[in-house]
C-alpha cells in the first residue's frame, strides 16, 4: 500500500472530500467539487499463502495513514475509520458502548476492494421496499428505517486460489428393473420395480479453484452474507484509501489459517461434485476422499454494504444492503400484537360464518 495522506481536502473550499458512489469520485459535500480517483496501474494479485502462514510484523500495515479504530463492547466488532468520519455507534449491533478511538492496529493490508456503487438514498429506498414486503413487522422496524442508522461499511473477505488433487473410493449405482407380480382386488397384476446394482469405484480428480470467497467477519452471519451474493469480483479495484473516505471498514475477525479451513469446505463441495460426475451411473456413494492442496494463494478484499442495526425488546437485529446490487437481507422480529389481532379477526369471521350457516 502506498503512503498516502488519507484526508482529502477540497481544492475549492478546503472541506474534506468523500467518495460518492453515484459519481465514482471524491466529492465535496459542500461545494460539489469532484476529484477523480486515479486508476491504479497495480494489479490485484494473489499472495502466497505459505509465506503468510507465520505472519511477521513486516507483513502487516495500517489500513491507511492516520486510521483510528474502535471496539464494540457489545458484539466485539472492531471498526476502522479516518477523521473526519466518526464512529460513536456500532454499525453491527447498534450499541453506543464503544471504546475510545485509538490508532488502528496493523493488519494484512487489503489488496483490493469493490467501491460503493449505490448511494445511501437508494439503499434506504431498497430497505423501504423490503419493509413493505414484510408481514407482521413491528412498528420499531419501520421506525428504524426512518432514522439515520444506516451507514456504509466495508466488510473484510478473503479469497483463495488452489489446485487440488483428490483420491477417492466409492460405489457406482446403476438402476435396473424387475417385473413383480401382485394381486389387487382379486386380479393379478404386474409392475416394474426399480433396483440398484452397486459396483466398486475408485479414482483421482483434479481441479483448479479460483476466488473461493470466505467472509472474515463474525459480526454478520455467513448465511446472511451468502444471501447478499453475488459479488462482481472481476470489478475489484486495487486498494486505495480514497475509496474509504466517508465510510468505515471492519477489521477481519477470521485470521488467514482459519479462513482457509473455511475455504476448504467450499472447495470440498466442488470436489465431491466432480467425484459424483466421474463415478457416473444413476447413484453414487463416496466412501473415502483425500485431497491435497498446492499453489495456494489468497487476497484480502473489502466489499461494501450498507448496514443498519436496531434493538427490539433487548434483541439486536441487522439489515444489510449489497452496495453494488441493492440486494437487501435482514433479520426481523414479528409483532405478537399484530399476529394476535389477525388470529382474533379470523376467529370472529369463522364465528360469523357459523352463525349464518346455523340460521
């Protein structure tokens, strides 16, 4: 990462520029002046996983010069930001119990990111549409959407490339049919019954895995993040602190070795599909599968979301918007009173129908 001053003063009025997703440039919120972010000549390339297994201090950097970091006392998330951006409320759980800002700890620096592409106003509109589609949502949820609790956050991800060679043993099942005689209503009939003939199978499959994405945050569930996909990873830009102007970024919570173990689970699913295809037949069974990994490399990426957090009856809920596609995903409580009123209305309707039928 090149050494850049992370505050970007406006050449017109000296206010701090912020990244504007609509313009794709640094924009002054006061005078409207825009400054393009130069396209970096650096490519977003993978780093050797083996070289980072034992991470040394020389391999770590601050996410940006002058970056500050706070930790939430509620959910434990650590968020980095740069002045004049502030972080008084946790974007993940909505709590205001946040530690005093300190200089951001060094980390495996991001190699690339997807810049915000959807503006905050559009994200709020997407959430309103999502809320309109929810049945029995408590009023607190709609109230949350009307507040300024929604904010832009870059979430940390790892991607992995690897070549795998996998040896397997299993069985191939081929269907065949036999004629079976039976009686029904005093009449003798026949029918075709499916059987499976199993035969042993063994072999080796190889595969190249490219950009296996692993979320490096524990503050958002993996199921929720999977629902936000897809991400247009081919559009990743080389990391530049200018893209963080006006936004916050979460520090990764999943260290590199643990993330690779998560990536292996995704790779294993693809490997098993290959094994099933190679065994062939109508059914397949895998008895043993041993995979070796070579040429493993990784990238640390930041992906953009709009994140809102609110508390309802002591429970924290999240709403997220993919800041590239506008896809909305969120947790939601149900209003007991609204459900009770519906049940009461149904019972009253049934009672009226019974009375009319009785007459």
